[in-house]
C-alpha cells in the first residue's frame, strides 16, 4: 500500500469548497470570497454608488493573488457602504476582507470579520441575501478548514444546509439548489470522516446521492475525491464505473488522469489484472491526448505571442511616427516663436524711436510760447455774480423738471460747475442758505397750481405727488403758506371764478 496515492482530507474539502469547475486550479486562481462568487448563482445587489467598481478591483486583485490590494479595495468599499448606511453592502465588504485575511494567514482577525459579517447577513430577509448565504457559509467552512477547526467547519456546513433550504424558497432554479446541497453533503461527509463520525459521514453521502447534482460530472468528481481521501477503494471503483457516463468531454484533463491513477492502484491492490490493464491503457491514451493538447496550446501560445509581437511592432511604428510629427511640430513652433520675438523687438525699437522724436518735438517749443501758456494759466478765472449763479440754478431746475427730484446744494454745484461754498454765498446775499429749498418749493407750488387749473379730475394727493412733494401733509402746509389758501380752497375759488365769469358772459346786454 506504499504506492497508494493518498491526500490530506482537509485539502480535498478546501478544494471542493472553493473550486466551482471540474479542473483543479491553483490556489491563487480560485474564485474570490463573498461577492466575488460566480454571478450565475449569485444575484446582483443594489449597492451604493462607487461600490461596483471597488468590487471589480477587489475581485481582479484576488484572482491575481494580490490579497493586500483586494483588502484595500474592500476597506474602501466598507467606508462607502457605511457612509451610505447600506448594512448588506457593509457586511459583504467586511466578509470579503476577512476571507482575504485568512489567505494571508491572519486567521483570527479574518475569521472575526467573517463571523461579524455573517451575524448581520443572517438577520436579513430579502431574497438576494438568502440566495447568497449558502455560498457565504461555504466560504466560512473553508476558512475554518484552513484554520484546522473541523468542529467549527461542521457547524458552518450545518448552517449552510439551513441557508440552502431558505434559498430554495426564493428561486425556481433547482439546479443551483441541488448543486449547493451536493457540495455541502460531500464537505460534511469528509469532515465527519476526519472526526471519526463514520455514521454521519455515510448519511451525508446518502443525502448527496439523493440530489441530481450527483448525476453530473462535477458531482462525480466530488464524490471520487471523497472516496479517494477516505481510502475507500471499493466505493471509488464502483463510483468511477457509474460516473464515466457523466464525464463526457471532461475526461481530457490532469484531474481525470489523477483519478485514473488512483483507480489503477485500487485495481492493483485488489489483484484485478484486467482492471489494471484497462486502466493503464486509458492512462496511456489520456497522456497522449494531454501531450497533443499541450502541443496545441503551445502552438496557440506562440501564435498569440507572434500576434502580440506584430501588434507591439505596429504600436512602436505608430509611436515613432508620433515622435517624428512631434519633433517637426517643436521645430516649427520654435521657428514661429523666434519670428514673433523678432517682430516684438522691432516693434519695441520703433516705439522707443517714436518716443525720442516726440520728446525732441516737445523740446522745440519756444520759450515765448511756454511763458504765454504759464501767464494764461496764472490768470484768475472770472468770478460769476450772485445773480448769474442764481439764474443758472433756476435754469437747471427748470430743465427736465429737475425741481421735482430730491435735490441738495451739492447736486446744484455739480450741475452748474461751481462749488457749494459759492452757491451758499450767493443765496446768503439773497436771504440765506434756505433760499435754495425755497426756490424748489416755489417751483413745485407753481406746478401744483397749474395742475389744479388744468387737471380738474386729479385728486389733491395725485397733484401733490406729480408736483414733487414728499407727502400730502407737506403739500398742504407749503401751499397754504405760499398762496394763503389750501389746495382744496384754491380749487373751489377757481370753480367759483369760472362760474361767475360764465354767468357774466351769458347775462343779457341792455339796449
């Protein structure tokens, strides 16, 4: 029995838990944990903005074996999920980072994160979470196996059975449920056998055989791995004979040859010469086919390399063309810049020359002209009389009815080109500073009288507004002070005067 091919049970359990395909793949190419599982059995979540790209980065880093980068992406996604308040996304990112830490041999910290995430996810009741939980429990069991904690792994597998039952009520795809049940049954059988619980191991295998997953090539491979790890030759031979119909095109690979070699050893120790001969022939035939496939793969690889080389040369030629164009552009730009600098320098020289000529022309002015200009500048400006200033102010007030606006002496000084002091002096000679406001008030009263005579339909309030008075009360007071009558009395007196004049014009004349 020394030549018998034996394997560690934990290796096969871990292999079954992580690998979703028939061919055996290296550890770094296994599917990423949590949300990185196959989308065919994992429904998409509605995640916060930015989480999808972080999930893609984490998945790519995991498949490339860059676990630290995957953890960094999961950490960023965890921060985004917490900021958005999405508990499911937060738990998924937490689970992913914990699973990556277990691969980095940070077992305790990674398992702690995964357990914390599972405690949140198992409390969810939405269908998307329920459909995802079986695969998450599978990852949990694999992590316990890698940490050599078979009891905890068994408990995770039992939790997975409950999760599969809940997921079955949320989907109509029975193939997914059968597959998960079959995988879990094989994992439980291997764990029970490792712990010495043979009866429970057989019960798990019986449950596996009751699923339709057992009739698939992947299920047959899983069952063969179990019998291989538990050294059950008879069961292995019987399963292999029964499962050959399921393998189909899956027989040309390294894993199938490993199973044939174990089958060869089983026949050898049972002294079955026919079985040994038949299996040896199958191994030789498979080896030849694998050699042909390797040659084809190598040929395809060299063809791909040749195509890549041609593409690289094409890219290099394109880069060289771009460098040539860039060089020509740089030379042309430098020449254009030099021409612009020369033109600017010539323009500067012309400006300097014009400035010198202008200065010479200014120096050519005779002394007599300069003295004449100085004398004319020193002559005092003629002083306007008070009457002239008051007349100009009156004209300015009448222009465009400026007296209707709110005005000050400063406005008047700016309008006639004089100073406030000079205007105050002009009004002082005529009765004081208040004369400016009195002129404005008198012009407004004159306008009011004109409106009262012409516009008989206007109210007193409207006349006060159109005459420039700030309020009706001020209008009444200023009008009575100037005319001696209130506006209403003044309007009544005009009416009486018009009536008396009309009566006089209609009275009969004496012969």
